[in-house]
């Protein structure tokens, strides 16, 4: 009987099966940020267990509120910073070098096919785009990960979602994942790992795969995983060129984790996206998804382009292509937050930042801030945002605020019109 | 091990998310106790009032996909510091459920029929519920009447609850 990629990764990392239905896995990476890690650090200190299992496998970043907005967030940064220093965690990204965790860690080459990764952040599933098993966990799991380098998971069941067809112009990875969530619902993949396959996924670049894997958790999934292929290898090549003779050799090594053709799946679904149009959300759940054309006329106060879902260089290129030579609607606040310093600097080099600024956007440093209503663009009561982020919960970007999730292209078009608008209006 | 009993708070809706349990603006707190006044602060649900309705509660009863959204363990902590160590629901989001057991608390999923009967029972007046994890029984009382239900729990979850959470268990075993 064949195995799925997740089953192969689990088998390769199995430490113990203490009660049959749960696997204790050895961890290759423990990622940390300043919101969920300080409590774990404090608890370890209080227990007299202020140790780390392997400083080279722990990567840390200050990203959620950066620069610190008040004394409390400054203290969270300080606790993480001092901890990284005293344990010799050299891959620690502080202000000036910091970016949104799920953008900067892949960019630094820390994510490889076949690895096991946890982080105290639900969107850790993003890293499944590289063919890794990556899952968000709470602070206690994180704490044990830091201390012992292990984590427990239920033995994986996999939901195979095939995405096939040919995308129409103006339809992007974000539209695809919102459509997937609409079809399977916010708990359609709970306790399962989504495996994204099909010609559309094969043709995606890594930025696009990270967009779809990022939102797997919005359907309840433990992780959202893509098979490693030559696109994965080419992205990683600068980091792995000393490990392998050639990209082909790297692919052969990584392919040992690929799902077998006779692997057994708990569920399967095929979605043809050929007729898909741009979509957005309307309610307070990520599966409340409608066509952008059905939402026409919905006015917005703020447009936010950024986040671990859609703050990467390709997202900025797409939004800038829509905005070039145009102005955002008077009364609408535009905010763009490149997700990492490299993306920011690349966007300057390509002239994208000038396009955003000429259009009237505020350009912020890389941070998660606005996405979860913590800093850098919090909504006031009764305000409406168009956002390229991943969650539209009631009050997510600010108490009493409404969030409509959409692609960077739709967000840019919406900024120009001041109401939810299809980008095809502005792009030839 | 904690005691699993108390007055029941009924939250009759699916997909109660972590932002509703504890909004992100309180994630800058490092002490768990700071979350106490903010439990369910942003939840809008019928006549529910976060100021009045979470006092003296020991158990939350809800529907499907409870705790969806963020990985924040601040959600179980916000329950814990308010003395709520048990959530009963038709289903849970994975991370929230694991966080509850990792803290030595209970997230018990029950089939729809049992959840329906608990909601029906609790309509009669303030209900008091207790959970026995050895006998795998839930006992609920209101206005002199009582109802008993059975539930299932994995050996691993029991071990976590008995040990008082995952840190002690893992440090002992791995």
C-alpha cells in the first residue's frame, strides 16, 4: 500500500507512539515569534528548565508588532531577544532585518522538503508549500518543542485536493484558496492535512504555493502540503547548491517524500478553476465567499496589501501593475506592507514602491501588525477594510471592523474605486 | 489534576473563534491573569453579555468547530483564569483542542444528539455540570432534575490531564 507525503514524513521522524493514535515526532525546526514565545520562555524559566534542544534548529523573529508600539510589546521583544542571545540562537531577526515569519523563514532557506516544523502561529501551515510537514501549535507545544525537540500529532489523514484547469486573467492563487474554503467550509479539513495537487499547483511558483498553503488552516487543516518539484528545488538552489551535485540530484533526494500513486486518502476532491472569477469574502468566516462582481458597490475605508498570505514580491508586482499611473480614491486609506526587508528592497529596485506612493499608499515596514488588529493600521468601529490577509473574523483588524479578504489585484482595484472592484477594469 | 465541574454557559453557535474568546489586542499580555476580564469580550450572540454571563462559570457548552482560528493558547488561559476548565462541543479546531489538554483541561466532543440534549436540558434554568474522567460520565443537574451522559477520551488525553499538562509529561518521557 502506498503512502502520502505526510505519512512518509511522519514515519521518518517517529520517536514514539505512546497510545497508538498519536505520534511523537522529532522536530527539524522550531520557529518562534514575540507574541507566543515569551510566555513559553517564562514558563521554562519558572520550571527551572531554561534550555533549548538545539539552537541551530530554532529560528526566531520579532514580527507581530514591530517596531514595538508600547511598553508591553517592547517587553515581549526584549524577552525573546535576551533568550535568543543567552542560548546562542544565531538565526534571530530583529528590527532592521525582520519580516513576517512565514515570509522571512522560507526566504532564508530554512524550509526544505521532508522537514517537520512547528511554530506558535496557526499560519505555520504556509511552509507545507515546500513539501514539509509544518503545523501551528499553542504555547505549551512550542515550549516542549523548544525544550525537547518533539511534538505530538494525531496520525495524519490526508485530504487530496486537485486543482485543475486554466486560470482566467485576473484570477490568482488567493481566489483559488478562497474558492477551496468556500467549497469545503471552515472545518472541512479539521484534523486532516490537505495535499494540494493538479496542473494548476504544478504551474504555480513558490509565492503562489505559499498563498494556498497559508490558508489551509482556515479550512481547519493541520497543514497544507504541496509535492516538492523542480520549482521547489530552483527556489532553494542558492541554499542547497553545496549539498547536491545538481538540481536534478536534489529533486531525486527530495522526491523520496512524494506521495505514492497508490497512496490512500481519507478524502478527495477535484476543483476545476477554469471558470473561476475573482472572489472575496462577505461575512465573518473565511468560507463566506462570493464573486467580486456580486460585491460590487461595497465601500471600503481602508485597503491593506501585505501579510503572510499576500505580502510577497509577486503580490506587490501584481498590485502595482493595477495601480500604475492611478490614484486611490479620496477618503480611502491605502497601506502596503512588504513582508520582508528583501521584498521591500526589491520592490524599491523594481519601482513598485514609487507606484504605490504615487497612488497615495502609505508604505510600512515589514510587520504582521494590521492583519490581526495589533498595530500599523487598526480599524475603528464600523469601518470596512479590503485586505489581502487571511482572516475576516468579527473585529479581526480592529473591534467593530469588517474585513473583506481578496487578492492583491482586487485589493488594488478596490483602492482606486473606493469600493470592491474587479481588477480587470484597470488591466488590459 | 483540576476539578471538572461548575455552572454551564451555553454558547449556541458553531465556529466560535479564538478572536471571540480572547481578542488579539490582549496578546501583548505576558501574565495569564491579565486576560481574566476580557474572556469572550468581542462575542455577539443573542443576549450574551460578557460582563454578566461569565461570572462563576465552570463549563462552556457550544456547537461545531469551537476554537477555530489562531493558535493562541491565550484562549484556554482566558478560560482557565476564569475557572472554566471544561468545554463541551460537537467538534473542536485542532490547535485549540490540543491546547486545552496541554494545559490539563478538557475539550470533550460529543455527537450532535448529546449536544442537542444538553442544550435542551440547560434551557430549563441554570445547570450545574460535572465530569468524571475515570468513569467517562458527564452529570448535569438543573432544578432538581439530572441527566447523565457518557463520553470517550483517548488514553493520551487522560495522561495529559492526570500529569497536569504536556510539559511535565514530555520532560519525563522524552
